[in-house]
């Protein structure tokens, strides 16, 4: 059973890209607070099932949904399946993301398009699909996951152009959605710094050392620390917060 305070008891949350890393930590943290969770994934059913197991250990209901959130048909099918199972959607966490670690002159058009699709278009599609439900019920929380790469970040966070552009776009889209969907729906964005995930594992050791050196707190973040920020924005604790950017990076943009 959940060891949390139950501040999300009975609510229904969708977490995209929830099969591992930050997405898994978010799904488990929301479940710990009583939310029923839809675990979206696009590739590894094995990893998604592990997230499902951890979520259900918290004493809530959960289901997996395989779908490409950059595809509008898959997104609508996911929303329809969620409503059929749970009756509504109260919380959407747009977490799905990818990165191709190429600098500008080595970048590839197809990778640019895929990055924009997964990192940015998916936020638009998923938010548009759930917004009518949330407006109709007069409440809803949308939390988008961007990155310090989308901010005035250290140079090392700006090396990958497609990733940087997509994450800056998520911040801008969040602000626009907050205006468009108010007052019924709160829309905010979390910007993690370097965090212990599989994505970080694709980084060179030099890159990892640089990111630790740039952070005043001198370490890499943990997925659970990002999940704690998401919980705040998904709960009633943030009912007077919308269109805001919450940076969780060990202070890295300060350098």
C-alpha cells in the first residue's frame, strides 16, 4: 500500500514515456499518493511491465498503453482507453523524450524531425486530446517535462540543436497552453538538469564530469527528485500556479 499522504487519491494520471527513468519515477510517485496511473510506452514492454508492477505495489489501479505519442491516432486511442478503464483523466504528464547526441554540423534531418515529434509535438497532441475532458470537469493538471537545455543554460547543455530547440518549444507551448486552458486547467513545466537515466548513459564521461562541475550542488540528480517536483504541480498544492517553469538541476543554470 501507499506510504504517501494520499493527496492524489482516486485521481487518474497518464504518464508518457513511463517505462523507465524519470517517467517511471513519476508514475510510481503519483501512485504512492493514490493516483491510478496509465503507463505509456513505445518500445520495451518488459520495462513497462516493471513500471506497472511498481505502481501496483502502491495499492492503486494501473494499466500500460503502447503507443507513439507523436502520432495523433495513437494518442487518441490512449485517451479513449484511459476513459474506458477509469472514466476520466485528471493529470497528464508529458514526459516522453529522446535525444540524438550530434552537434549542429553533424545533425541529420530525420533525427531532427523525430526529436521534434517525440519531444514537442507529443505535448501538443496529448494536451489537446485531454483538454476537453479537463475543461468539462472543470479541473485538470498538465505537467510537461522540458530541460535546462531550453533555458539560458551552460554551454554544455546547448550542444545538441534539435534537443535544445524542442525543449525550448515545450516551455513556450506550456505558457501558451496555460493561457488557453485557464481557469479550469493548470499547465506547468519542469526543467531537469542532468539526471541518472538511460539517456544520461549515452553521454561521455567527460560530459558527465562537466555537468557535475557546472552544478553548485556538485552531483547528478535522481529521477525521484524530478518526480517530487511533478507531484507538487500535479496536486492541489499548486492550485495558484500555472504557466510556470520549475527548474530542478542542482543550480546548474546559475553558472
